[in-house]
């Protein structure tokens, strides 16, 4: 059994210290409740609509923010996943929308968002370089796959994570309320079609005129929705039973039945579109 | 990556260059225990040096570009000409001169709008001088009666609140300028410069309200140089800036820095130079630079459409983007 803490938080725009204070408080609360893994939303270090200020706020990994979170993880014994704007180590102008997994033993893993939304109110390709790697991370609480927000619109991301051995997919988000219906469907679908537990943690609060809808939740490999948060700040707790995954794989054998020839067909169809 | 023994001794908030020597030399820019960037010395890059030279422009080039811009924009609208407020200060004088050079003085209307409390005959004289030199049409109107009407009509009006009272003047002038724009089919030319715009040193929907703003991308000190280049008299080009919302108000006193320094700070902030570095280069208190940065950030609301909550597919001011 993996005990999860979902920190559905509002963020102080551009104030890293205040957001790290929030993270620290959430960790303490999570620790009291016996959680193994604490998850915070996309870009929760700085807030989402930071626009040009991303250049001064982004940090390399490792860096000062990571150092602080590593200390918090070590003291509490929790694994922590949170989002931050990452600066390239050598080239300050190159940035990534990154989710970081911080382990209590000091290990740091990161995932750079592959699918960057650049439509409607989203302008991520203006600021961030797309990530190129979809990998899972081995930890002593299981193998974890991470994806961010828009990645959920693309079935291949979660499928690759499942195929690379993910016991759990952690999906962090800063999703506005106009997208609620889509994410409710997509989080459910990604868990179901890959028979993998998925934990979704989203922002709440307003940035300019944009309201984030919260709705953080846990999806089971059988497509059940558990532990759903509303649209305010909340620290939600839930559990994942990895045994359920096997039962799901037997009952909904999509991984077993997947046909590689059709993937070839998919690729050709895209190329000829 | 090599560990920097020198890191522990450094102020964690300042950016600095520390040299690591391993097999070959590198320049490494750090802040605290965070490495910002590493480059080979040969490949070499430096943090931008903030000296007055960086603000230098090819003034003929700038003049021509702005003239083209004004002509082009007017041609695309059905407007017959342009109207602007002429205060006798360098910004409106420069904007007026540019409009005149672009369109011909006859198509430019300068409104001289003095009021009793801040009246200075020299300023009116200077405004008339600019009008004459550049062949502008002018109209003079003492707005004091309008202001007094406001003071008498506003319930519980507080005459001691300088800012509230002063903003009425700026917004009244806006009303005057837009009247003539409406009546005579003119575009309103704004006189805001980049320094004021960045600092939010203007009245929201007041003196900054305009249809186009030819010097909005020039810092104050650059505007002064352009003014001289265009043939405006020296006394106007070097006149201390003031929004003239209350007597003896000057920009530099209020902002706490002279524009020569301020423009370099703003230029540095524009280019993402860390504030600590700006402060170090200009030998100013870093808290002062931080205060300027904060001021620029806090005043973004003055530079945008009113904030709306997104409820539907495309929202004005957010993602409903039509070309102008």
C-alpha cells in the first residue's frame, strides 16, 4: 500500500520562498498522516502565469530550491514531486517546464514536459524547450512515472510510462476551469487504458482572470475515481494498492493485446496527414 | 562540475564571476550555491556593461523610423490628422515635432491646457514656441473651471489628497484631447516615454491614454537627445520632467533617482540583468534597484486592459487576439 498526499494548493505568483514554505507545511502535515509520497501541482514553485519573469525565477537542477526541498524530504522521510521552471545548467536562456521527484535519500529525478501547450491562454513554447525523454524513476516505494498537464492529452506518454514499468503515474497540472471536463475524462482514460494507478494533482486559485479548477484525484487501474478534491486548497490523502494493477491487467488486458503493426500504421497516417 | 570552495564565502544573493581552474580556464557565473552559466574564456561572454553608451541611438535612424510609423498608421485609418496635449515639456514637444515632420504641421493640433494651480507662463511660452517652429495648429483652453466644477461636485471631495486631486487634471486633459479627436476626426498622439511607462509614472487612463505613442519605446534620456536632434530648443530638451499634477512636482524628486541613472537601471532590467549586478555596476544600493524593479512589476496593471475572468472560449485581454 502506498499512502499518497495530494497537495492541491494555490501559489504565490513569483514568490518562491512562500511557495516553498507551503511545500514544507504540506510535508509536515503529510508526514503526520503517514504519507509516503507528497505531490504538488505544475510550476508550484513559482505559479503558472509568470510570463517574462520566468527568466529570473527559473533555477538549474540542482539549485537553491532543490536544496531546500531535498532537506525537507530528508527530514520527513517523504518522496516529494513538485513542478518548477528549470534553467539549463549552462545556458541561462534555455528553460524547461519540469517536474522534480525528490527522494528522502537525497536522490533527484526530473521530467521535462514534452507536450507544451501553445494555444488559448497557454504560451509555453514561447518560454520552454520541449523535453525529449519519457522515463520512469525507480524508488524504494515503487517505480514512478511522471507527466505534466497537456501530456495527458497524448495517449503515448502514459503508455510509454506503463511500458517502462511505472507502478504509479504522477500527473501534475495547472489546469484552468475551462478544461475541467477534458481532464476528468483524460485522467480516467489514461489510468484505464494502461491499467495503471494515476494520481492527478491540480492547482487552485486565480492568476489574472484564470481560475484553476482543482479536482485533484486518484484513478485506479480499473478506472475508478477515488479521493476527489473540490476547487479550494486542500491536502487530500489516498492509498494505492499495487495488487489491484494485476487484477486490472487480467480483466482489461490492453497492454497484452496491443498490436505493434497498428503503431506503424499510426506513424504512417500522421506522416501522410 | 567542479565544487567551488569560494562559494561558501559569497553573499548568496549576489551574482558574481568566479573562476574555476581545472585543466582549462572557464568563466562561471554564480549566485549563492547556484551556477547560472559556464563558458570557456575563449568563447567568452560578459554580463552587459551598463554605461551611458548603451543608451546611445542613431538618432536620424530613430527619427525616420518613427516618422514612417506615424505616416503608416495614419494612412491605415481614416483619420485626417493628429491631436495631442502640449505641456511645454520635452515629451509632448518631441511627439509633436515628430508628428509634424511626418504629416506636416497643418495636420497636427496641439492643445495647450493650463490650469491655475500649476500655471507657469514659461511652459505656455515653450508650447507656443514648439507650435510655431513646427507649424502646428494650436488651441488654448484654461481648464480651471472644469477642475473647480469637479472639486465642487465630487461628494466629500478631499483637496488635501494631492494624488487624487492631481489625477483629475490628467484625466480632464484626456477628455479635452479626445473631444477634438472625435469632433475633427483625428488620432490622439500620446507623449509617454519608456521610462515613465515602465515605472507606471503616469495617470491610469489619463495622460497615457492615446491611439498611438511615438516615443513609448524611448527612455527619457534618449527622448531628450532626440529632441535636440530634431531642433527643439535646449531649454525644453533639458527641462526637468513633471506630470504637473501639483505645484513644484518633479519626477526625479518623486522617484528618488535622476533619469541618467534610472534609465540605466531600467535598461538593465529590460535585459534581464540581475538587480544585484545592476546595483554593483552603477554603484547604487541594491535595495534601490530592487525597489525600481518592484515598481515596474507592480504597475503592469496600468499598461493593460481591465482584468477579466475567463468564462468562455476566447476572452478579451487574454486569448482573443485580433490584429489592430
